[in-house]
C-alpha cells in the first residue's frame, strides 16, 4: 500500500470509529505527539486511539499527501468534550513519517488556545494561552489514558 493510501485508510477508519484498523496502520514503535497528550510511544499511542475513538465523533479529512517517507493531512473533528459537555470543532494538521509500509511517527498540531476556549469555556478563554492550563490538560489526559489502560488489563 502506498503512503497516501495508508493515511486515507487511517482517517477512514477514524471516521468509522474503527480504532483497531487505525492502530494497524502504525508500526509497533510508533511515536505520536500532540498538544493534549504530549509524546506517546508504542502501546500508549495505540491505546490513546482505542480510548478516544467512539461513535458520535464526526471527522472529515482532506489535503492528504505523501512523498518519499513523509506525508500529511488536514483533519477536523467535531465532538462533545466529555468533561464539560461543550461542542468542539478541532482543526488539525497531521504529519507522518513512514518505514516499511507503516506509520512510525505521527504528529498532530492544533491551536490549543482555540481548542481550550471551545472545550472549557471561560477557563479556556482566561487561561488557555498559558503553559499552566496546557500542562493541567495534559496531566488529565494522561491520567485518563492510564485509567483506560488499567481497565483493559
């Protein structure tokens, strides 16, 4: 499978809430990074998708490209943030590195301040630009991931 088709398979699976197909696009030693979770490796990155991907999330993607061992895409997710019940529309730029027909590095970039205003309301407006809130959100996200992983054992 070519790398562009691999990205399309990943996001098509995401849009259909199929975390296992998404994870199958990753190499075992995957390195994932984004503003909410920070850096996750291997099983932790796979489990993050298993935890997050649920029916009800609306996802679109476009601008998929791949050249050599690199690629990227733009994707948007519309969902209800579980902690506040607020609707979020997150616009993300993804970049990928490939090796042996799998994704070995996946980096998502998005405007954390924009996200925090939508997801958290007033606290996001007031503190979303600060390293303090970003660290607090990351700690909560990692704690939820650990709880999810413990529940799967």
